[in-house]
C-alpha cells in the first residue's frame, strides 16, 4: 500500500525554499507571507516526522533528509512547469524570450537583431534586459546570454553553449588623445582621466584598473579617481564623449572600435577567464524558434573580426 502523500502546497513550499535557501525569497515567488510559508514547511516536517531544514540566524540550510528529498521534488515541479508551459508554447510557438544584460543588449545584441528578424520574419523575439540571472523555472525565459566562467561549475538544471571568450582593454575617444597628447605605454595612460565600469564588480566578474596597471608593471597609480558607472553602456558612452579612458569589456566596445568612435590607446588586453555563453534549461526541448536563434547568435559571435581595429585584441606584454 502506498504511503499517503503530503499536501502538494506544502511540497511546493519546501521546493521553493530549498531552491532559494531563503524563506523570504520563496514566499515572494509563491506570493504568500514568509510566516505562511514557514507554517506549510513545518506542517510537512510534522507529516513526515523528519526535519528538512536547519533554522539559523537569518538563514536556513537543508538537513541530510532535506537534501535527499529536494532533487526529486525539483525535477518533478520542473516537469510540471514544462507541461504547463507547453500549453502556452503551443499558442506562442514563434514567440522567443531572450534574457541578456543591459550592456550586452545595448552595445552588441540590439544592433544585430535586425538581421535575425530579416532572416526569420515569423519569429517574434522579446528581449528581457536585466542584470540578474534569469530563472528559467519562473521567469518565462527561453534562452539567456550570461557572462560566466570559461569552465562553469556543473549545474544539473542548465545547458551551456560558449559564444566568445572575453577580455578587458583600455578604450577612449580619439579626441582624448588629441587633447592630452600621444599615449605610447601604460605609464602615459596612467596620467589620463579614468572611467570605471562597476556593473560586474559586485560579482567579482570583471578586472579593474588596479589589476590592469599591475599586469603592465606600473605601480603607484591612484585608481580611485575618475567617473564611476554601474552600467557598462553608460561607461562606454562617457568614454565615447571623451570623458576619459575606460577599462572596457572588448565585446561591448567592439562596434564603437569598429566605427572609430573609440580607439585602443595601449595595446594590452587583460584576460578574464570568462566567456559569454548561451544558457537554457536542461531537459526542455528547444522550440524551432530557439534552435534558430541559437544558430544565429553563435554565427554572429564567430563573425567578430578584429582586423582593422586599432590595437590587437590579444595580450601584448610590451605595453
């Protein structure tokens, strides 16, 4: 005889809390109060006669029993969500939702999307631009482009496809060089006004000026000075207007470099060990629209051509 099943609402509460490891975030997702969510989880623990969470100060952690229960529930609810989403996708088979960061959207993806639209007029692409990582289980996202380590940690819920490795390079407007005079090496660059892009600093996902100067062998540079932005596209716009020299993500600066709005004053690129990758939920059968977009964006990344751009993209240790 099968054992009686606990209430589905309690299992759903546990799955959300285990996924977020936060009662507050889980309650927000399920649109209930944290108190109500906690009550459901305690009811589930009473039903099973087992503790699922360790309650800590301002945090929760799964017990060994909770860790045993979570994977099966996570897979089960993912399949339920996929089944429900399949009903919507039947009516919106040609609607594709893609999540990217604001900087990548503005500086690289948006200027190229017309080519995808021209090649696939039957597909409606909706760009969800956010600095936060997409939640494929709750946000209605089909594909995402993420800045992530070249060798990301294993994730049983996600599939990855690398698009292009990333480096950071100094960029500035030609007008800045005209104003301050020739810049032949890193010590000369240290005398220019600096611009800082802090958009990824909180995640430790991008180098900063102190690391760049250290890599070139230049010491005692006051890197605290200069304009600071929490948006990569705003920082690039400021550099394009001649406000200073920016340590920029090379892919985001690509179009401005190609058109000559920006130049590379010192030929020294700093590798990041990171890549832009295309990401989607594992186990979800890609729609024809998603498959077409995956092929298209990979072709666009492969088509990046650094020939003719002033200053090589590769690291030059003679800076």
